[in-house]
């Protein structure tokens, strides 16, 4: 973990967190549910490959 | 069948106090699983027989475990090659002008007062029609790019209805998007873009709050631009009918070491105006545009700062995922029919080379000012051997051994050709992204910060 603020957040959370049941958790699915479950959030992108932002477009 | 642990996995450190849980991220499917450390150990020892059936099924489904004899790099590259050549959506970029009001100090373009002529507009329309008649596409996305495209609004207005009509005639869904500096993006222009020109998003750029933005995105006459652009943004997003036809505004913040302190204040400003659900926001590290702008930022510093910005965005109530999707088609340049037409009729298959003096005629793939068929075939265009190049270590492309290749794709073939590795921040902060995603999925970041 490289980010110090992230480490602080994780430490704060661990106090409250209880063990999850079952073999595994599908984090990707949980995130998808959370993002979709929010308000009508516009799709976000987290990086751009070029100045024309074609990574926001259909082909990329 | 015998299996092996995929090369394309990333495993985080423990994420709980008891040190029993870790996140395994399979980049081939961009799937993150929270697993017990004992399971991780079994995986690392390839002791798959001791996994439960449900666990094994999940790991196979997300391609964390793959057939033992599979050459994964070849599999990925060949699939991407096949997909790139058979896309059912077409990208088409029109650089309607070489003019721009701004003089951004990291821009590589050379601007002149040149808009597309009427005769070239006719040829652009004919070229578009020819491409759509040669191959069946389900949808087409026209990108309005410049310079500043809104400085050639009349050109866009002439082209748009014709391009729409051509797409309609071949039963192809038409959409467009605009990349603008935002200075001329008045509310009524937005309305026309969204309602008449089928714009699905409009991207503008704010490089921090006023004190940061105006230092680097001023006009060529050294006039400030932040207040005008921000006022335009508010006028649009505060319309009662926003987003017209679901056309959102995307705010990009180009960052280097000179303005990185301006990102958090900008996020706060956007949230003070309650834009969390109204806009997309993202930061992009400034990189070389045929110049040395990439030297203004240390990539590893950017990747650490970016996690702070994600935390700030979550804290402010922006709702999005920081885990990428898979990226099997790295760029429009590797697709068979992608073209950009510049204001003189020169054709390119990359948005970064036109108007940039650094890039010479070897990047031009045609010129349709007199003859709409005067364009090189796919095989003779730059970058089109990308998926062969990344399979050979001798080419000096790190992607050959990179674990995030499936979600990155190699990012920018042109940059590799320039000798500048374009590796994205996620290469350096994926573990932090996974841990932040885990926290975000379990709790509310705002409440956690306020504890």
C-alpha cells in the first residue's frame, strides 16, 4: 500500500469490520451493485489515452 | 484438464486486522475477489485439488486459473486482433478547425486560423459514406475535435445533418461527442449539440481551480478563461432539462507537478455546486504531445496522488468505480476503418499527430482534398501491427510481461513508437485501487473520514 491516507482509512475500517461468511466475496460484483445502486450516476472514466478522449468512446 | 494460476493476477496485502483476507484481482476479466489467505497460498502452490468446487468454478470463470498449456499473451493478443478487426462500431473523427483560442503551455498542436472549406466538407461527407458502404456497422461515433471545434461551429452544423442522414440510410445508429475547451460552450450550443447533433457527451477541461487553471489554460492573448468556462458549465448543468438526451458533461483535469495542488480544491468546488451526479470528472496525467510535457510529472508520484483524489471524490459524493474494464481494443488506430480528417483534408489514424509539428508526413495515411479514395489501406497504416509487436520482447514494449495488459491494452501505440512508455497510473497503484474499492464497497468513505 503506497498511499498513507488509504492506510489510515483501512485501519479505521478494520475496527468495525467483521469477518465475512463463505468462501469468498466477489468484490467486483459488490462494487457494481453499489455504483448502480446509487443515484443516477454518470459513467466515470479513470484514465484517458489521448487528448481526443477516444477512450471514452465506443471503440475503446 | 490441468490448470495453472494465470500470469495476469494481482494479489494485495492483507486487508483485515487478523491478516486473513487478501484481494485477488484477475486482470483478464477485471474481476476482484476477496479471498482467505489460505486459499491464496493454495493458488500460489497450484494446489487446486484442495479448493472447494464453488471456489474453483469462480476462479475459472474469472480466468484467475487457466489451462496449463495456454500461452496467455498469445491468447490475449490474438483475441484482441480478431476483435479489433471485427468491431461493429465505427469511430470517425473530424478535425473541423486548426484554430483554438487557448495557448495551453503543455499543448503540442500548432494552431492557425484554418477551418474546413466547403469543398472539403463535401469530400468528408463522401468519404464517410464510402466507409459506411464498405462494411456493415451497427453504430458510428463521430468525434468533433480540433483545435477548438466550436471555433468552426458553422462547419459542424453543415456536416452533422449530412453524416446523420448517411448513417440512417445504412441503418447504422449515429452518435457523436465533442472535445472542447469549454470557452464557447454556451447553454444554447449545448442544447443544439445534445438535441440536434446526437452528442452523447461533451468533454471540457479544467486544470484545477482558477488560480491553477488560469496559469496554464489562458488564451493566446494571456486572458484568463476559468470563470467563463465554469460559468458555461453551471449554465448547462443547471438547466431543468439537463442532461438533454442523456448528454453529460465530462470534466477532465490535466495534471502535472505544477497544478496537482489544485485538484482537491477543484473537487471541492464542483461538490459545493452539487455537481456530483451531473458531471463526469477525471484527472489525466499530462504526457508528451510531440513535446516534453511528460517530463513535468513523475508517474509514481501521480499514482499516489491519484488515490488521494479518488478518496476526495468519494468523500464528496461522486459515485464511480476505480477498477477499469478490460481493454481488448487498445485504440481506434488499430481498427480497420478509423480515420481522422484534418482541416486540409489530410487523413490520420491517430488524434495525437495532426497539427503537431513534431510528427511528419510518415503519419499521414491519405489526403481526400481532391480524391476521396486517396487513403492507405489498413496494412500500410502506422500502429496496425500492434498485437504482433506486443508479443515479441525484442520490440522493447514492457506490455509483453505486464500483468495489467488485459485492462490497459498497451495504452498508446504511438507513444511506444516515440520511445516514451505510456504506462497508466493503474500500473503503479492497482493494489491501492483494489483496497480503496474494498473500503468503498463496505462503507461510506465520508463517514469513515469523519470518525
